[in-house]
């Protein structure tokens, strides 16, 4: 009897143990746990920590309520106040815009205010100890009011959960007159539909001139009373009696009974840039219930699916945190513009319908064509046709491809016509789903636009002549236009348009027209063909776009061999590269705000430098470049709030790290070829967009990051490059030490 009892107990123990082991196997650590959305909220990163989904229309995030360069994404880590939660934000652009539809829960426990631009706005103190963010979710305790705020999102809706304490005067403020940095409202409207529903819009002007954000908001319980306010200056508030208010600045106060110790009030907000009806449809399609935990989990699961497209193996937890945060931030933009029914406001200010594709905007192309879009072609391939179709709809509406488009506007920020390399890169990578004929037509139209930024002079002289206007950027424009021209030339050649091929091939060599043999730099030149006098290469002037002559010298990705020859050959080129990474600014040098992440004259915090370390490959000195690449990866990225050394720039800083940590990077991002570097991890499994799998094996270490040879599926890659067509066959890419 005892033996049977003992046997039964042993059997139960074994079964229980096996069950525990099985459960442990199933509970694999989620990649979302490595993401820190606060990375870049301190220092020059200019990111936001709030709730969003990949490429979401909604970026529901806290605003400190104070303007300034550091707070250009609404939130700055060293600040201590929160003025509310607005539904739209930019990720690391350096442009102070959006902040639409600000919502703030309040009660009678505090009257703390800050003054901003002559307006008084209520704020609460908060502590990072009582704040948390993860992909798709943000929460913070508003200490002045004893209110817990929680936020999550779907693609087109924001979802708020506020836990109020017991109080006789609890309310939720919708502040459409709220403005920050460059942004300001031009017309706003609030209408009370019923005791649980409001709708309206906020039209504004800022960096993008014509912005429209329509909304429909539903509360989980009826409000007991409301006030609609015409807020002229934040001090003189005029209450409107009735169901609606329309003015340049409006506010709505919605009051609720909160008799318990803890009272949960939820708010769902649907957005649209086309109409109130569009916002309502978006809300009805994406968030029909009141299950906050369910929507939060859906957002988290959506992020998990994206993050696991690249599975890295490394014992270094910091590398994992940096990598998966980079994967997260690389997908914050471009952002969805079209409604669930396809409607969107176009760049011609008319409502259009995206048929058969999702319309995207927020294209920071001067930054993202370099690495972000090439990353998308590799692992997010299904979205690439939609993005190119978004370019082509912009062309239909304006006659040109976008330069820096946002919220159905062209901002014309920065330089170049860099939708072109994004299109040609996709074309040469064999990505289908867009009209190739129209795409070529659009590329050529942008390149031949005499009304464009100094384009008439560029076509007349073969370079952009200097002048002393602010941000003339003559040398940078010449170099970037020439690169885009090269991309069009290759596109034309492949389509059999040989006359265009010859024309644009000639323009692609325009970089030679600003190369000065005497100084061995690209140098500003006037319309008489004379180089500027008193030229100092390390000075930051209006002749170079956010850079100096050191940083822009290397920008001839279409003809690196020609650049090497122009300075006198490989030995001289090597010396110049060595100097780039060793010639540090002196204490009395005046460095602008964008000169960050400095290694010598190399500025990793700004995009023109991003390909330079790979140029050692072109003079057969790859190990020098590999050492520099490892230094950049180890010193310029951290998983802390100040972990981005420059503006995140809609994913470009992150995409550089992702690709470089895999040992690949497109020096020429328009020709479907990757240059080889040095991997950061012992192993990475890349789930390619075509369904195949690439395994990257690295034997490199921090002390010895160099590579002796690279094998792809058992074959040595001797020219330090690999084509997209080869890479997407899948298999094993191994970097031997």
C-alpha cells in the first residue's frame, strides 16, 4: 500500500515537473521586453515615448507643455510636467509640428499652470519612477491630481484609460487650441453628439502649412455636464451655450461622477485627415469595445510580429536592448494617412481615395533613403509598393515626387529629390506592385523641374552656384542632385531609354564641377566658375547642408572610384579617410546643433557621414573601416534616454545600426547592392520579406572586430559586396575572423 502511494506521488511529481518544463518552454521572452521607447527623449534624439503601432496614424504621447528644441517631439526626459496627451507626433525630425487633439484628465486637487506663448495651460508634476512605456503602451501617474493615465493605440485610433480618485470635480479636457513649437491652430470645432460622444476637428499650420485632423471621441460613461469654450488667449475664456463651438481656439470640458476611491473612465478617439465621417468609420472599424487590456495586447502582439523578423543571439543584453529599440524606432514612420475606406487629404488639399493600397506620409527622404528604405525592402517588403504608390499619388496631385511630405503637405524641407533612389532601389530589387512607367515619368519630372530648389541654375551651370542666402547649401545640392541623376540614368537604361540615360549619366558627374584639386575638397563656386576664397574645410557654412566640407566630400556614392582617382589615388584617399576619423574639432570651433556623434570630423549624428566608414572597402583596406564601424556601434548607441547621438530622423539612425550590426550597408542605396562590414552578433536570423531566411554568423569580438573573409552559402565574396538578389535567396552569410 505504501509502495503504491509512493509510486503515485512520484508519478504526480514527474507529470507536474514535465508540465512546468513545458510551460517554461512556451513562455519565451518577448522581443518587446527589450524595447525602451524612452531612447532618444533626452539629448538630441527628439523622439516621443507614447503609444503607437507600426506606421500608425496615431502617436498618442505625453506633452510636457513647453516649447523648445529639446521638446520638439513634445516630450523631454529632464522635464517634470505633463500638460496632456496629444494624438500626433514626429519621431526625431527636428521639426516642431503636430500635437493634435490634446486630452488631459483633471480634478479639483490642483490648479498648477504653466504659461506658454501667452497661454495658460494646466499641467501636473510627474516622476519617472511612476512612468512606464513599452511598444504600444504608455502610463504615468499625474501626481498633482492623483490620476493614473494609461494609453494604447490601434492604427487609426487612440485609447485612453484614466483612473480618477474620489473627487467632486473630475473632468477631461479636450484642448484644440493647444499649440507648441512651430505649430498653431487656424480653425477648431467641437460638437457634443450625445452624452457619451463628441466630434470635431483641428486645422493648423506649422512646418506643414495646411493640416487637418478630424476626430470622433467616445467616453465609457456619460458625462454629467460639459462646457465648450472659445479660448482666445487662455486667460479670457468665453463659455458657449449650446452643443457646438467653432473658433480659432476651442476647448471642451467634460465632467464625470467619481464617487469611489478608484474610478475608471475610458476614452476612444478616432482620427482622420479627410472628414469627421472618416474618423467615425476608423473608430468603428478598429475599436468597437471597451476592453483596454485587449487593445493593449493587440498593439503589443503587432509589435512582436515586427520585431521577431530579425532574431539575434548574443549574451550581451545591452546589445539586445539597443537592437530591438532600433527595430521599433525604424517603424514609427512613415505614418498611415488613408482612412479605413481609403480616403485621405492629398497634397493638393483635396480629398482622394487610395485604391488598392495604404496611403502613407511623413517621408523624411533626405534621411531615410540611405538605410531605412533599403531595410524595408529586405524585411518589410510588403509595405514598399504602398509607399511608392504613395509617392506616385503625390506626383498625381502636385506634378512632382515628394521631398519631405507630411499630413498631405509638401514641406520642401532639406534637399534632393530622394524619392528617386527609393523607387530605383525597389525596381532593381524586383519589387512589384507599382506602375513602373509612371514611376519613371515622376522621377524625370522631379529632375527636370526648373521651379525646384536651385534646379534652373543646376541645369544651366552643371552645379548650384554659391550665394550667401541662409541655407543656400549650394555644394550639397550639387552633390545630392548628381546622385539622384545617376539613379534616374540607371532606371532609364534598364527601360531602354538611352537618350535619357546619356543625359542623366552626364548630370551624374556634376560633382566634378565643385571638386577643387587645390584644397582636395568640394568647394563652393560662383556663377563665374570661381571657387570661393578664404575656404576652411571644417567650417560650418550655408554652402553645406547641416555639414561641412569634410563631411560632404565623400558624397559621391555613384562613383567612388572616380572620387578616389580625383584625389590622386588609393593612398591619398586612405590618408584623407584616416584624417576624417582623427582630425577632431578644437575647443574654439563653433559646432552647430546637428554636429553630434563626432569621431574626428565624422558626425554620426547627421546623415551625410553615414556611409563613410564603408569607403575603406573601396581601397582594399576593409579592416580599418571595420574597426571604425565597431567603434560607432559601441559608442554612439545606448538603451538609455540619451542613447541616440543625433536626431533619430524617422528611423534612419536606427536603420543604420540594424543593417550595420548585420554586417551589411548600402553605400549606394539606389543600386540593390550591400557593402560588407562587420557583424555585431554571433548569430542573427533574418526572416526576409520574400519568406526565406538568412542566417548571419559573426566570429568578431569587441577587441578584434575585423573580418578576414566573408562566405555566402559556402562561396567566398571577394569584392566586399553582395547583391540584394543574392541575399534574398536566403542561406548563410558568415564573417570569418
